[in-house]
C-alpha cells in the first residue's frame, strides 16, 4: 500500500471518534476562516493553511467537497485529518455532497485509493460523522450547499441531510426542481429570508458551485457562495475564501499558473 494510503488508514479511527462527538450543527467563534470546495487540490490547501497560520486565526471552517475531480484527494484528506487530529476544536470539517461513496466511485477518489472497497467503506463511515452546518457569531449560517426550505436548525441531523449537501440558490421565488437531479431543489430569496428570520440568523455562507471569480453574492448580500479550487477541471477560474471577524469579513481571491498561487484581498464588508 502506498505511504499516503497507509497514513490515511492510520488516521481514520481517530477521525471516527472525534467526529462522532461533534453536533450536526457546530457553534463556532470569531475570527474564523471559511473555505469552499477543495476537490483534491493540494496546492490550494497549502495556501489556505499558510494564510490561516499567518492570520493567527483560531478557527478554520471547511464547507465540504474535499475529494474527487482533482489529482490529490488522498493528500488533501491526510492533511485535513492530521490538522483535525492535532487541533480538533478549531479545525471544523463539514460534509459536502462529494463525501459519499456514490460520488467517489464516479469522480476519482475511488480510483485514487486503488479501488479498495474496504478503505472506501472506512472513509465513508468517517464522512457520515461530519457535521452538516456551523453557526458563527453575528448570525452566519454555514453549510455546504443550501437549505431544503424553511426549517429549524434544531431539526438538522447527520442522517437526513441530503438537501443541505445539494441545493442551490436561484433568482425566482420559492422552491423549484434542480437540474442536478431528483430530490434536489433550488431555493429563492423568500425561502432564505424566511429561514434566516425563523432561526434568528443574518446570512448564509455556502460552497458547492464552481465560480469563475471564486465567490459570488446572492440576494443583496444575504448569501455568499465560495469556491476554493482554482483551475477547476481545466477552467481558468480563481479560488476564494473568507475571513470573518468581529466587525465584518474580508474575501480573498487566489489563483494563477505559478508554482504557488497569487493572493489578493478583494472585498471587505463591515457589519
């Protein structure tokens, strides 16, 4: 077995125990870095870790989709799990739609682990223990994809959370069918606003969608979408992450073709 797979296998029991203790919805503190999809991009993760340490920021929140499509899914998981093992209170790993065996078999991770059924089962068991969402002070609701409708955050659980991993915003009112498939929905501004009001929240931060600029605002800045994988599947897109602090947030965009990604602070929002 390659060394990276051996290391991943060694980390899985500890991850199983730690993640099983975490609630479906985690309450975090500020300042906090929030990161979107990584999809096996180790170069992006290296920059994110470097910036997290340079900011002296205690909390680091990942919104899911760590594997598939990129060529370093195992390395990304090993790095994330090692960080989680060493600093489990501050490194938070939410689950995304690619933390599932169906997606892993189709989009690359299963091949990267040598089509090892036992390892896929063990990794899947860890994925299922990951939290679904997180709440940051100031009323920020963080999740991989979206909401299934106007629900209470008290009803979110790890077992029945499919739409939190798959749903997307749209510019129409209400809920609509998604082109992503059966059981997946699009949610409008009215649905988001009712969800935020019901749960006494201010805005949503999500990932899930590939974006050329790395980030996009929806619904008059009530929803921020982040994507943290530059050059995704050969595209010329940028990646982005957000740094939330007590008075607002800063959005950083990165990318480029050099050995290391270039980084720019694009937008500061004061709240």
